[in-house]
C-alpha cells in the first residue's frame, strides 16, 4: 500500500446515547470507501450534559458534519447556527453540515429519506390522504415532509392522544395541511380513501420481531401503499399482513438507507452509492439476528 502524502482525513461524527449498536458508521464508511473518499465516520457516546462541549468540539476540530440521535435531536438545535426550513418545522435535527464559512447547519433527513423511498416505489404524494401511526420523532419527520411535499390530508394516530394532538396541531400550523389527531384504541380501522399508511411506531423493532401493529387488517385495500419505519428486521408482521390484503409494501431499510444517502450527499457533495449502503446495513442486521 502506498504511503499517503496527506494524513488529513475529513471527519464526520455520530453522537448519541446509547449509540454503540447504531449501524450508521458501517454504512457510511462503506460508502466513503466505494467513492474513494478519505473520510472517516466516528461513533461517539455523548451524554446530555456534554452536548454543548461535543458541538464545540466538532467546530474546533473542523468536522465536516455529524449525525445525532437519541437523546440529542431536539436539544442540539440551540447549539447550531442555522436550520433548514423543514428541520425548523419538524423541530428536530439528525444531520449537521459544516458550511463553507464554518457555520453549522441542522437538517432532518429522516422524513426526506422516507419520501425518497416512497417516490422510488412510484407513489406521488401530492394530493394523497396519508395515515401515520405514531406521534414520536419518526412520525413527526414523516408527517411534516408529507405535508411539505403536498399531501392533501394527514391523520395522526397515537396511543397517547395528547402527543397526536400536539403533532397534528404543529403540522397544521407550520404547513397549512389538514392534519387530524386520532386516539388509538384497539385495532385501528384504516379510513376508506387512504392511499398511504405508515407505521411510525417502534412496534416489532428487534428483538420484539413478532409484535403486531394493532390495525384492523381487513380495512387495508390493494390500492394502498403500506410502509413501515422498522429497519431491523425489515419484513415486519405489519407489512406481511398488509401484503396478505393485496397492498404494496415498503420496508424501513430503504428509509434508513436514503436518510443516510441524503446526509452523505450534503457532506461530500457526491452522489451516494445506494446499493453499497443497503448491502452494508443488511450485513450488520444479518449479524444481529
Ligand atoms: P419515539 O420514542 O419518539 O416514538 C415512538 C412511537 O411509537 C410513539 O408514538 C409511541 O406511542 C409509539 N409506540 C411505541 N410502542 C407502542 C405500542 N406498543 N403501541 C402503540 N404505540 C406504540 O421513537 P421514534 O419516533 O424516534 O422511532 C420510532 C421507530 O422508528 C423506531 O423503531 C426507530 O427505529 C424507527 N426509525 C426508523 C428510521 C429509519 O430510517 N428507518 C429513522 C428513525 C426512526 P406513545 O406516544 O403512546 O408512547
């Protein structure tokens, strides 16, 4: 191997707590290697009371960017210089990009990754009625991006009704799109006219792989696109049941790949190698199961 002429790599961090099992580093480093980039992606455990120092550290050491995850997605905002308009509407950040002038821009690629996966599946979300199950961080990002992309109506269904109400109100106020909260009791009947149904809860995430999202599956129709955010394992009982009703389905692995691909492109300016990233995640998850 030739001795490098420069030992300066571009650095990207992932910080959160707990973060040790997050597969993103492997996915991004495979992508850097596939594009021949001298970049590193470093996973760092950062507790909440070290967040301000951690962001100062990124600035001081000239990191090109970062991902942040639980519990920092909202708290990190106060330490950044600017937000994209959708990150502001979502109220949470998962990607940080160092700008040319050294300032740090916060973006949220979770919902954008979801949208890209939906578009790749051939659904134009303009004018659709979407039902989002869950009202946590993933649901928030998805609902805002759907609204910004032109969905006609969004229904937010959640076990804790107050969270559904808060999310619906914020999406309505920030995007102008009709967004209705529903309290989730028992098997949820999917309203007629729904074109897009999304499980954005954590139900069936490894190791609880047999848990079933409580939906009245008889109300799922073949003209619906049914999506799950769960990336591991990607073929959830929710998606299997939806397919049994004749619906087309989309797994959470695609969303995870695309949210990373959008971040990769923002940091490096290069197109992300989607296939390499998807294979990398499949490898990691195959080891975990
Ligand atoms: P949060 O903790 O913010 O939200 C969890 C949501 O799931 C809440 O709405 C919660 O309802 C609901 N929920 C959990 N358990 C149940 C249950 N048994 N019955 C009904 N509702 C339930 O988590 P996030 O939104 O950050 O993440 C949710 C999932 O999305 C995770 O599994 C995560 O892995 C996945 N994700 C996937 C991404 C991808 O790229 N594929 C990106 C980001 C997240 P309540 O409010 O009542 O507690």
